[in-house]
C-alpha cells in the first residue's frame, strides 16, 4: 500500500509513543489541504505557460509553504 510521508511518519511515531487519533486525522487533513492548494498554484502556472524544472519546482514549493505559514498566522 502506498502512503504519504506524513502517514509513514505517524505510523513510526505510533509504534513508539502513541498519538491521539484526532492528531493523526488533523495531520492528514493538513497535508491534504497543502497538496490541493499547491496543485492550484501549479495549475495557475501551467495556464500561464510557466513550466519549471525539478529544482525550480522545489523552490516554488518552499516559497508556497512559507507563504502558507504566514497566511496561517493571520
């Protein structure tokens, strides 16, 4: 079964210390929201004819996460 990085990390953590189910659900929901939001950013880029190499895409993703963190503080 394929799993996301968050799912794998939570599974490893659960084996050691335990974690509330609500925390697991929240982490997975946050990851899902980030993936969907970033997909919209990429779709906008593609609609504008912007194509990025892998390194440039990683940079754009890091910028996106930084923007999200600032957005979340509001």
